C-alpha cells in the first residue's frame, strides 16, 4: 500500500467497523477508490479514543482520517435506522453542563466544524450532513437525550444506548450486545416513567 494516499478510518470499537470488511477484508486493510484504507478501533471514551487515535496516526501517517460510529436520533427529527450521516458540526456535551451545574473551561473546545471538503465528498456519496452532539458518557436516559438535542439544536446524539425498536432492513437486529446503535429513540420508556 506504500506510495498510495492512505485513509485511516477509526471507530470506538470493532463492531462499528463490521460493514467495512466487505471492502477491506477481515484485517480491515485494503484499497478503495485508488486509495489505501486502514480501519482501526481506537477505544471507547475520550481518553482511550485520543490515545488510540494518536497511536494510529503515528503508525500510519494518513492523508485523511474518518471517524465512523453509531448514534441515536429522534423519530421524525433525524436519520432513519441504517442511514449514513456525516457530521458537519460536532458539539461536546456533559450532563452537568446541560443541567447548568458545570461549565467547560476555556480554552477547551466544545464545538468543532468538520472538514468541509471531506463532509461534502461523503455527502455526495449519499450521506446526509448533520450536526452531532457527543456526550462525555453514553446517554441512557431518553429525557436527558432530548434535553441535549434541544439545547444543541442537534437531532443526533452520540454515543447513545437504548433497546432496539425494530429490525434493520436486512432483518437483523439494529443493536449488537453492549454496543451503541443508530435507531429511533423510543420515548415510550420516558412516558411510562412519568406516569408512575
């Protein structure tokens, strides 16, 4: 693969890279569109992901990096199950900050505009451009996820864990054991909790 521009694809954990096996092979290395592509799981959580990404950057010296993953969205306000999206803007969010009990200190960046050319190229291949709110911890509460989405103007919350609400078009479950999934957020649980 030497001499060919390298694209590094990173994710939090390996199940999020499963769809690339058909293109890159089981070792997640291959060529696509005349470019060498290597995919790596870099770790779950800010610290682990940062260390894993820096390690992969040093090892591969890529021309570009693409982060792939799964997330949640509200029915009617975000993508459908299985739909590919590309983040145009990302907001870092903490629960305490959303609730007004904490703040991010300067100069910590909590909002980032992503590479416009790369986002446009991915969108031209069929991915919808969206604004993403990513939380410091995995969001498991529907009401909290809705508050985050409203505060950041984002229909997409990542990472998000919630039970699967339906099967994917291929008929398999939309969620693997212990992983985040792209799915419509079922507000039914919150409604049940409120009625108790």
